[in-house]
């Protein structure tokens, strides 16, 4: 497994670790491969995936949450939930859940260690990628906390790549299910700002290079069935596409 820099249809293979890459220590090992000739994995291996819930007022209302919170609703996803672009979302047994939904989101990838961040919070962001916060909605409504409903294997599609140098506070998000638009929004509609979220969570836990912060989903989340194809597109980043099985 390698990190790499995508240039058109090719990848410049790196021998660097993610921390080295975040420190701009790019060790190109002289190998260039075609994008189509390799298997693309999740673009980072985080120590934790932090999810901020109900950051969009309309999504909070449609899922039974509270809109316009002064602080986000917080939960974590296990690393075992992560799958890459083109990976399969595997539905749990019907005796466990009967209502699995998508939530298209912008995700931040942290580039440097941070604790009690006060100002210049965006300086801690290495780049942006796309996240699909797959959710067993019937379980999140029934359980006192979200771990079970959010934590199944394959419930964390992430990718396809990390893009540097873009402003995460003004990005359009469009989620489609079998080609039909079901979610559409922009990070500028969030009731809590992204710099605030970074600062807020850093008061709770130390952020490490490679950590993923999923910033929440616009309204329109709906059930997925076996055979469905879900795509989350974020401007300036790309498309995260997954089949449901």
C-alpha cells in the first residue's frame, strides 16, 4: 500500500507516511502507475473518525434532532466501518435493521496535531474529501446513543481522494440514489461553522494527523436497498460512489 499524488489518469507513487506528507515531505520513489491499474483504498487511515451531527437545521428536523444547536451532536465511527470509493455497502441482516440511509458529507482530514485550538483552526486541515455517513435510522432512533446505528462494517465510505487548497466552508454537496438527486446543499448552510467545530472538538480530544472530521449532512437522507447505487459529489473534490448489497 502506498500514498500517491493523482495527476490526471496517473498516480505518482510515494514512500512517505501520511505524517510526512502532511509536513510536505514528499518522497517520490520514481514509480508512476495508471489510476486504472491499481486498487484505490480509503485515502487515509485515521486514528479516529469524528462525526458532527445535526449541523444542518433541515436534516436535524427530518431525523428527529434539534435544529440550530449551540454545540454539535457528537459521535464516532470505528475504523472498521471505512470502505473506499467503489466499495460495497453491505446491509446488515433485516432482523437487525430495516432502514439504512445515506448521508453525504464533506470530510476534513487533519494535517497536524492540535489540542485546545482557538484561532486559525483551518490551518490544522490538510485537505478535504467526501464521506457517506451510512446510518441505520431505525436504530439511531431507538438507541440512547448512535454507536450501533452508525458503526456497522462498511457504513463509512470515504474518498476518492484528498484535495488540498480548497475552502471547506463553501462547498456544494449533491447526493444521488440510482441517478436521482436526493440531497443537495452547501457547507455555507451549516448552523455551526467549520472552524468552530475544529476548535470545539479539540477541547475534548487531541487531533492527530490523518484524523477525519465528518461535518454533517444536508436534508434528504432516505433508505437504500440492495442493488442501489449511491453517489456523493462535492464540488472541487469529486464523486464518492458505492453499490449497496
